C-alpha cells in the first residue's frame, strides 16, 4: 500500500507558470502543500494504473474462474 503521510520533506526546484504562481500566492495558497498533495495523488494513480496493467492476466484468469465456478463461499451469502 502506498503511504506518503509523515514522510520527510525534501527541498526541490520547480519551474511553474509565473502567472499561476502569482495568482496562487494572491489567493493565499500554500503552493508547496498544494503541489505535494497533487503530486502524491498522481503518483498513486499511476502506481495503480501500472499495477493493474502488470496484473491484468491474473485478474482476467481470476474473473474467468469466478464466472466458471462461482464464488467459493457463495452458498453462505445472505444477500
């Protein structure tokens, strides 16, 4: 599982659109915090996208088995 909370911060240099940066500052936005949150979300999205691609054959085989044999404990389901 991906967890980024409480990880140490590291200084870095970014090139950002000057007008967007100016407006963000005028709005009182914490640019560092905003970029950190958006980057974390994109990293998670791409991680799971890659994981799904890397595991698509296993997922397809599992789904085919469930379609063929049904759920292992289906007889105990109450819904």
